[in-house]
């Protein structure tokens, strides 16, 4: 019964999400989560860097194949003004910035980077869902109660 429930939950979740034109869509959310230490290949991540938690690196290594990486984008929407979108992609554009840690890569376009610089990307696994999410975003002023959107500091 639990396996059937898990499959129906996944199918319902996929129907409720509009697919990205590039890559496979992954569940995404922003929420007040416990702070997690990021593993880093450099001694200190700079202000414009995106840091990856150990759980993010581990999950990306499990799900990516070959030249695939996690793309993080910020777009207008949600009840607070902006929302995070995650997808697996294989094309790096000229305006993209690549953040690599432990063999896992996260790519952010220059427009989106202005909204997430200094943040952490995490992978959270809970009883009813698992998702990549942005934590400790210094550019975000507040998030909505549902955890899917944020407003920026002015």
C-alpha cells in the first residue's frame, strides 16, 4: 500500500507542475529550514558564490549522468514576488555561472545570480517529499508561509 501511495503522490505532484522547456523539472521550495553546514572545496565562499550542502552534493552525484547539472533559476511569481526553479540541464550558456563542489555542479544564469548570491543550495528529504531548496539567502527579505516564494531586499 505504501508503494502505491508513493507512486500516486509522485504522479499528482508531476501533474501539478508545469514542465521547463530545458531539462527535467525537479521539485523546488524555499522554506525556513534548519541551517546546514556547506562543504566547500575552497576555504571560504565569497559573497557572489553559491554554496552546496553535503546532502545537495550527494543527491546530485546520485541523479546526474555525464554532463548533467542542476540549474537554479529565479523567476517572478508566487505570493511574495519571486520563486526558485530547479531543473536538470546539459547546456551551459555564455551568461551562466558554474558552481562546482565535490564533483556536483549547480549553474545559475547572471540575472538569477543577483537574487541568490551568497545562498546555499540544499537537498531536503522529508516523509512526504524531497526537494532541492535555497537556504540562507542573504538577498531575500522574507518568504511566504507555503515556502515557495520570496521577496527581495530593496
